C-alpha cells in the first residue's frame, strides 16, 4: 500500500473559483502527511478538500504545521469529506474573507472524531472558534471536534479600562542592536507603537484600537529599512495604520491592515516605498504616498502581490520631483470592492525640465468591482498599463471614465512611451471605459493600444473615447452590444482646402509612419516598412538579437528573460547566453557569470546557500552554543572529578553553568571551544550534559556522560540471589528487612506472647503487660477489637481497662504489634461475671388474657456475692 507525503510546498496566487484549490482523494493508500506547506494569494471555494472511502484505505491523515492564512476561500479553508482518522494540529488557520468555515466536517458519525487542537485560529475564545467549525449537527454540540485556542501564548498589553486608553509604546534608541516585538498584543492606546529607529522587528503581533495612528515609524537614518511583519495585524486605527516619516527606502512585507482612515502613508520628500504580500481592507484610503517637491532624490513606489479590498479609495500616488527619475511599479495585486478611486498616479507638470523623469509600470493586476483608475504623465514620463484584468464594476453616474490615461505636456519628447496593451475589460458600466487624452502641445508620439479585450461593457458615450492624435489601435477585441460606440473620437481631423490629396484610409493612413503617395499606397518613413508602414525596423539594435520583437524603429520589446536596448542582456536572476533562470539561492544571490549562488555571510554554504557552515547551527544558521564532546565521558557516582566540555561558540563568561541531567553546577570558561565542569554526585546511569553561559538558556545537544557505582559488586549484599541493598554514592542503601553498614543485619517481624483466657471482677481496674517472643524495635502497639474504654500504650504494649462491667458473654480483645518489616496479631477473651440475679414473684392479672391489656409484674433482685 502506498504512503503519501505532501511536504514543504508553496501554493501562490492560484485561482479556482468553482472548486477546491487542492483536492486529495485517498483510496488504496496508507498514511498521508500534509505538512509544512504555505498558501498565499490563492482564490478558491475551498483551499484544501479531503475525500476518500475509508473502506479502501486504513491509514491516517495528518495536516500539521501548515500556514493557510493568506488565501481568499469563499466557503471553507479545510473541507473534510471522509471518515479517515484525521489530525489537524499546529496550523495557522485564518481566512481573508469573513464568515467562512475554517474546518468543514462530514455529518455526525458515532465513532468519528477530528483532532483539531493546538492551531492558531485568530480567536482567543473557544466559542469564537466553534463558530468557524461547520458540518456538525446543532444538537450534537460538536463534541466530536477537539479544539483549543492556539499553540502560541501572546503577550497582551492593554488598558485597565478600555474606555480610558493608555498612550502606547515609544521606542527610541541609538544602539546598533535590534529589538524584537513578536507574538504581542497592543490594545486600546492613544498612539499605538511609535518607533524613532529602524532597528526593530515586529512579527505575529496585533495592534488594535488606537485613537490616532497604530504604528508610526520615523527612522533615525535614511538607509534601507525592511520590515517583514510575518502576519502582524493592525486594526481599528482612527487615523493611519502604518505611517512612515523620514526620507529613505522602506520595504514592508506580510502585514494585515483593516479599519483605518489610511492604511499605509509615507509622508516624505523623497524615498522608495515597497509593499509586498500584504492585505489592506476596510479603510477610507488603502495607501497614500505624496512625495514632495525636491531635487535631492526620486520618489518611488513598488506594490506587489497585495490585496486591497472594501475601501473608498485604493492607492493614491503623487510626485513633485521633476529633476530625478521616479518610478511606479504596481504588479500582481488584487483590488476589490473599491467604491471611489481604485488607483491614482499623478506626475507633476513643469515647463522647464526636458530630462526623463520616470516611468509608470502597472501590470498583472486584478480590479474586481472597483471604479476609476487615473493615470497622468507629463512630457518625458513613460506609461505602460498591461496584462491587467478589470471586471464587474458599476461606475454609473460618476461622470468619468473607468480608466483615464493622460499624456500631458508642453513640448514634443522623442521616444516617449505610452503603452496600453493585453488588458481585459469585462462587465463594466460607466460613461466610458477608457479615456485617452494627450495635449496638442505635447507634440506627436507613438501611443500603442494593442491586444486589449472589451467584453460586454455598457457605456453612455463609447467604450473608448479618444482625444488624441497619437495612438495606434491594433489587434483589439470589442464585444459590447450595450455601448453606442466602440471608439468615440473627440479629436477633429484636418483636410486640404482643395481636397487634392491621395486617400490612404484603406491602409490606415500609413499609421502616420509614412506618406500617402497614391491611393492606399504608402512611402514609409525611415525605420518603418510594410504596406501600411506598421512594421518597425530594428537594424541598428541587432534586430533585437533574436530575443525580442521590434515595436518601433530601433526599439525592442524583449522576451521574458532578456532586457537591454537590443535584448542582449539578462533580466535579474538570470544568467548566461540563454538567460537561464538562476538557482533559488535561499540565503545568497546569483552570480550572473557562473550561474551559482554567492552566499550571504560565512554562515551559509551549499549549492543553494541553504546549509549551515561549520560552527553554525539551527534553521537560521546562528553561532549557537553547541556541545560536541566531553572528556572524560564517564566517572564515579560520588562526583567531584573535572569534565572537559568541547564544542563551538562558547562566549566568554564568568557565570557558566553545567547541567548533569537535572543537577546544575558551576563551570569555568577556558576558550571559545572549551569549558571545564566539576561533576556532581549522581546515581549510576547515563545522563545528558549541557552548558549555559548565563545559567538560563542551556545547550540542547544531548551529549552523554556515564556515572558508575563506587562500591564493588559484592558490597551491600548485591551478590546474593535476592540483593539485600544497593550502593549509592559510596554508601549502602539497604532493602528491608536488611540493615547495617553493609546490609548484614536482618530486622525481625514482631511476635506477641498470647495471654491465657482471663476472668476478672466488675469494677476492678484491669492492667496487663503484653510481651514479645521476638521483633526488632521500635514496635508500635494497637488495639484492633476491645471493650469500649480499654486503652493500650503504643510504645510498651501495656493494657488498661477501667469501669469494668460484667456480662454473661466474654469480652474479645485483639491486639496488633507492628514494625518496619511486618506485624503480628493475637486474640483472647476476658470473662467478667455479673454480681446479681433477678426472680419473678407475680403477674397481675395472670393466665390467658381475653384481649390485649396492661399487666403488672412483681420481681425480686438477689445479690450473687
């Protein structure tokens, strides 16, 4: 029978809106392990679907240590549709859509249960977790689903009174060391967390309910700052979720922001903001990046693999710098449910600078149920809007087009690029879908509008409104029966006064790339060829080196792995003549000359820089304290001998501790690889020896040390068939009944001399001393059965009985003597004759009575003595 392992995979940006992202049917297999996988950016009804017939498969299914917190599942994260034995433990289970089942189970079966303990659900109470579990009948109270609130303990910093917030946390330091704020909650503050330094990390943390901004960062230098928040959640911020002050380059990864006035704001004069793999939802404005007027440096924005949803405004970027090259790179994002402006990019207007001031590259994004994309460039700023999907948006009544692209300027700029290609516009309602506008003062440039699809859009003016003479339309698809025009041209044409020119409308007027020299006959300008002068020539750039295609004279669009003016260079992370992909250098960078990995730092080695170098250990290859060997590796159980510990990364310290099993003693540092410990006394056997520079954090290498007994094998009676004892630390510990220095003395069980049967008179004090025939002292005496007021001396065995009362039956006495090795019990009787008798004198009436009645009895009491 086969066994299945699905381990250490990354499922990124996949889509299956009608079914499961990953469906597994288990039949004719043994155990199945689905562990250490990460899901991010996927859209599906169900992330993980488990099916199968338990009759044909007897194995177990294990779903453990997976991160399923970055997907958009519409119905459930894990759908269990089988009755196999299933455990779901140590997973990060959160969904980006609300009110979705985290675990969906099959209908109730008496013998079926799901172990779903030790997961992180994003809740603190079991009641909230149970609301995320679906599929169990309501009257079964879900007792077959085992859950817990999570495997992480969070540090919670909160106000004592939620109506009276505390200020928050302020971090300000000049130290070069980094501080860590991980697995924490910061709730109900005035200012959340404020950092006047970039030397800190924040991971798996929650900042919630701030009267102002939740997280404010003003670094004390202008270098590159990277914050990988690893799932940190920022919510309910009255002003800004994350606010950056101070010029510089800021990289933000893996953060979730919701319910803020502005999700992310970078309020600086210049710099570069990069946001990747993050989620911003339920904000008035998701991201606002207004760069000021300066000549120092550019203001750049990079937005990759993010999800922006349920906001009034999406991303707003503006630039005041006209002296440097500014860039906007927005790719692989999902914009959904944006009611006002999904995206706004505004380059500055200026009348005095002819230099190239930047480019806008917007590609491979999805805009779902959003409105209005505004893109404005000036003179020598390029725009490329490509490979985007825009669908299901109703912008009726806003008085503007869905996409407004402006090529403004006051002078003609040679080589200006304005490219809108390979996009899909579907099921949109607006005045128009695309509005293309250029200024007459901007001169003529080659605007490209190729390979776009307009499907079932509904407009009042036209699908495309054109107020420009600078665009070439080719290979587009228009299928819009509810729009009056596919292309509505606003720009007025020109004609000769005598109308004596040739007509080249059949060849699109030579696409403005040549002269009309006869009816539909073109004479192409230099750099153009073909009947319609639409085929560009790139002879001066080596015909794009056969690694791309020519889109304008001597201007190439390169294949996916190539770049450069003539497509002869490789894009980043590619190398060689064929621009082959570089290996996945986990902790290094690709050498573009050899195609191998150059590792970051001395701690990494291996073909992919994923192996620790010598003296470095752990998943992060850190210089951890590591014990490799101990000399000697054995000693007497009484201890006292020196043990030399050898290993790596022993920092110099006067507080070394050595731990033999659970016994901790002092150690002495000798060198970075040598510590000396004095062995404590310990029972014979094998123990682990670990060391610690501070007595708190010990190594965990489980190097063994052997204790052996000090005494010879014949001591303590160990050599007899039933051993009398054992040697511990040089002395004997005897087994009962043996005692003595060498376990040679045998302790005896007590034996009581039974007294004879006894007769005593009434009202006489009874006093009797019991004796032993043998027995090792001390002995404890006790009464087991006895007359009511009889007592015994527990140390001596002497009996006392006062107020003796006579009776016809004899009294029974049971006494027990006990010592450490045993006990003995005896029983005897004591007779106490009565001292009087009673005689009947008469009955009145006597004889047989006719009915029940009262009688009088007369008797006489006689003394026996």
